[in-house]
C-alpha cells in the first residue's frame, strides 16, 4: 500500500505507526466546525482538572505469583464513555505485545481486567496471545467502547503463523466479560469466491486509533482475504457476528470515478444524521496510484480539491487528503499541499468551501516560539476538535521540541495540556502522547496519556470546563 513519506518525516512519533499513515481524499456534508485564517485566536491552557487513573510501574492486581511483583507497562489507547474508561496494557517484563484490556472508573476506582491471555477465543484456536502487537506495526487497534460493549482486535495461539497473524475482531461486555466473535480468520468472507478473512488491522491515524468503527451494536471494518495484506473490502456485522455482510469490495464499480477503480479500502469511520439518528459509514479507497478517495455509504461519493485555504503557494497537482473523522454530519480531515503546508480542515458540503481548523503556519498557545513540526492525531466531537501538535527543537529546551494537546472550538484554540503544564498533583507534564482518536472524548471527559515529573507514562481523565 502507498505510504505517506511526508507524514513519516514530520511526525517522527512512532516509526512503525507512522509508516502506516495514508493519504485519502474526503467527502463531507454539513460542517459544524470551520475556522478562517483571519479569525484564529490562541488562548492559554484551559481550566482543565486532571485525574490520574493508572501508571506504568504501578503493580498489576492480576499478578500470577502473589509473592512476586508484576507491573503495568505500555498503558495506552484509552477510551471513555460516561464513567467508564477502557485501555490496553502489557506486562513490564514482556513488551512484545499488549496482553490485556482493562477498565477503570473515571474517579480512579474499580480497576479490573476485562480480557487477558487466560481467556479462550470464541471461534478461534486456544487462548488469546495479544491485543495489538507493539513490534509488528499493529498500532491502529484501540479498543472501542459503546453502550457498555467493547470491540477489540485480538490474536490467538494458533500454531499456524499466518492464521495467528490474521487474528480477528471480537466484543466483550463490561458487565459480565462475555466475549463474542465478530469475525476472524475462520469466518467466510461474504465477498465473491468463498474465501476466509485474513487481515483486519487496516490503516488509520498514527498511535492507537483506529482500524474499525463501532456504534455499540455493529462493527464496521475493512478486511482482506487470507493470504493477502491489503484490505480489499468493507464489511459490517453485529457485535456477536450476526448479520455479517459486505458493504463494498474491489469488484464493485466506482460510479463516481470509474477510471481508477479502488483495489482496496481502509479507515472506516462513522457519522450520525442528527435529524434521524441514523448511522452512516465512511471509508477510504486506494488504487495503484495510492489513496485517492473517501466514500460515504452506498452512493460512494468522492471529493477532490486542488487547493487548501491559506496555502501560501497553491499546488497545481492537487492536495492530499489524509485521515478523516465525522462529527455527526461534519467531515474533519488531515490534509497537506506540497511539503510546507498541512493541517486539519473541514468542509461545509459537497460544493461548499474547505475551511481551515489549524495548520502548521498557525501559532499555538504554549508552543508559539518554535515552528510547528507536526499536527498529529485528532478527534472531533460536539463542535470541538482536539488535536496533538509538536514543534521543532528551535530553543533547545526540550529534546523533542514542545508538544501538547489542543482544542479548537469556534474561533479559538486552547491548550489542554502541554510540556511544563501542571496536572494539579504537584507534577508537570514532560511528554504528551499522540493517541487521540474515536472514543478519546465523551461529553466533558477526555482521556490522555502523559509522562510527568513524578511518574512514568500515566493515563489521565481530563475533566473539561
């Protein structure tokens, strides 16, 4: 599959995850977020209250030997719904893969493991081995939480390395930890040919999110047939595997751009029609020339643009549209034009203008003294866009430059957390992780991962004003 070398260069945050980032074009309906370059105002750190949940180096309550210590490591990929936070972790001494999925309340009580390597795999072989390896580029597999159900990607202990590597999608209920299979390498692919599924990870943002989408009932995912690496179809199934069906595959005609029929698909994302409450599905398509379109539902509509607002030197060859999300009917997407202009944008409708949210030419609160080097993961929710950004190391004060998580809303950008900011417990942020994505925010709660002056990497709930 096509690799975005520009993004690999500017992010430098996670080499394996960055190598998976793709260009996509994008479609949108009504926009709820749109910031013009003339009206962008940056403000200082928002009045946010941080609650630490779990830290690397903290003793795990599931240790096998009560006479020896076992500690959390790789605390990552947090998602939140109401009072419930879900994250994945690994053992301190075994860093070859995430071995468990945990839950904890937003007030830091009720820590418990939901799924681990001791659980039998429904419809698979033996027990689970990991929930997204950290050494195979499989970073885009965050658990997703909706309506008390978790959707997750897992690999089992099958002795066949191809089948073990293919893995599958599963669900588990928070209340009783019952696991169901959505689809795995033993599931017949509903596309023509009668082949089995063979790849579920897909491609999306760097960091943790997200190679599949989940609305609390149905899982939407891209997958390949066994033996192939590139996801060649888009599918959906209920959380227990019922009703599995094809949305589209690379045998279907592309009525909107027939000369460049997609050969594969990735990055499913969901929106909601506010008038009807109906869920609609978006996904990216790519062909021999690389990622080239975002499709939405059955119309398979596509948007292309030669220019981005605020581009100081508009490219004649067209702009590259990268990872996208929906905020109800809003499309919000990463895009770039050439080597020197990139950022997060949105679109009002099919024919309306593309609007800027933030670009590398803007000054951000707390990191304005150095040029922006990367605009990373983001999540759009309720008229807000939360995003990660860092800078070049122009002042020599921090090894990685300055970094933080920011919120764009209306005509203002506020800093949620950045290097040097207080977390309210006598500690200051030393490093902020690039892990935002679907599920990171719910209502006034945002889950972030921060290394501080007092602790290793720690998962926090940020309670927003």
